[in-house]
């Protein structure tokens, strides 16, 4: 009888050991699956961030080029020739010993008048149009 008890006890221990090993196997499989999934997520994030970095670097290069271009335009606008052309074309200014003639385009074919002011500026056009602009 003692032999039967030992055999039954060893069978019970083997069953418990099988359950313990199968439970450990399942836990290890879950851990391995979790590691694989997290590695895949990290790799995909790495790829996305690398693409974003490349895009931002390209945008930075474009902005640096645009900044250089704007700085060169600022330097050009600061030159005397450009300032003089702006004064002549936009501000209707004339240089010393020069006479400025401004011609207004009229919609109707009415005769045009010429007006001389004390600044040596001539206005061509109808009086109505001239008064609107001044």
C-alpha cells in the first residue's frame, strides 16, 4: 500500500508540474509576443520620425535659401539706384534740375490740361481726374 500511495503522489506531482510548466510557457509566450509587438512599434516610430526629420531638414534648407534671397533683396533695396527709382516711380519725385511730367489716362477723349506747379511737376489730364488723385 505504501507503494501505491507513493505512485499516486508522484502522479499528482507530475500533473501539478505539467500545469506549472504549461502556465510558465503561456506567460513566456505572452512576454515574447509583447516584446515583438513593442519592437515593431518602435521600428515604425523610428521610420516615421526619420521621415519627419528629413522633411523638416528640407523645409529648413528652403527657408534658409529664402532668407538669403530676402537678405540680398534688402541689400538691393538699400542701394541708391533702387531708392532713386522708387522715389521716381512710386512717390513721383524728381531730382535736382529735373522736370517731372505726369500724364493721367482719361477714359473719355476730353482735351487735356497741363498744369505747372512750383515743384516743376506737370499734370496732364482732366481737372476732375487730377483733383481726385491729389
